[in-house]
C-alpha cells in the first residue's frame, strides 16, 4: 500500500504543479486502533511555485482526491497549514507526530517541530478534544445498548486532555501510549485492553451492552475536564513574523 500512496503523491505533484513536503497517515491507523477493513487516511502539506503566491486573487488552498473504499487522501497548502499551526490546530499537530510517515522532504517539518512549544495552546487543544469526546459520547454511547467501537473515539480525546493537563504539551498520537501512561492498573484498563484487542483482531464491534466501568470513567472525566478548562488562560506571543520567515525559507529551499 505504501508504494500506491507514494505513486499518488508523485501524481499529485505532477498534476497540480506543486511539491509535497510531508505526507502521513492520520485516523485510526495512526491512532493505533485500526480495524481489518480500515481505509488509509493520508494527509499532506504541499507548496506551490513562487509565482502562484504573487497574485491578487484568492486561490484554493486544499487538494482533495476522490475518496474510495481504500484510500482517503487530501492535503493543505503550506500557508494554510502554517496559519492553522499558529492556532495550535490539533489535527495538524497530530500530523506532525504521526508514527506512519509516507514521505518527508525538505526542512519544513523539522522546523515546525522545533518551535511547536512556542505555538502550542493547551486551552485550544483541550476544547477540541473535550468537544470531540462529548459529541461522540452523546451520539453513540448513551443507553444500555451502545455502538461499542465508538468507545475509542471518546476515550482517546479524553486521554489526550488528561495528557495536556499533566504535561502541558502536545499529546502522543498513539492510543496505547496514552493508556499506558495515564491509566492505573485495574478493571478500567483491563476492559479497554480487551476492547482494543477485539477491534484490532477484526471482531464486529457493533451494538452491545455498555461497559459500565468505561461509561462511569467517561462521565466523570468529562465533568472534571469541563471545570478544568475554565481555569486556563491563553497567553502566547505573536509568532507571525517567525512563521512568515519559515514560509519564505521553505519556499526558497524547495524552488531554489
């Protein structure tokens, strides 16, 4: 599959006359809980030639290929990516730390990682993950019979919040690392490990009886984290000049 993805990246560069700086897996494969039939969610950052930026017209800043049963691939233009980086956009932060890197060229990602602590906004990330957890919990995990595979899509953002609370840093992308670091040994951790093993094995995880110990943990943490987020204040320097410089450096590097 890697060869197919690399071929798609090359085709995108040729068709759109761009250079791709970085392409990674996102979604369940990167998070560490894919199903046997999970598709590949490929995300990339690309840059146009210099003349593309010398225009008074607003231009499209994303490249999206048609989605099929196997491959979902789309990317963001570099300026768009850096604007979102400035806002500490959690999905972009996850791209930077994906454990499945399909392609990396030039110095862009290393430079972004080197300044990520200047960029990271704990409150912004907490709100993102907490809202994700609340929405998925509300939609899928109420009642006695629940869509049990959705536990992962609630537990992971909750654990990401707990990581931010504990370390004040970008959380790891892998679910297993969050569980290992943040949960004590006991019934909750055992139930999560059992569900994870079943999901990776390919078991059907559709409607089943709710797992009370997991539901209790989720409800308690959502309430606690809602209170915690209210205590945080955003205070960051404006790093626009730094990111402007980074953009120009990469533009020169790629097209020199």
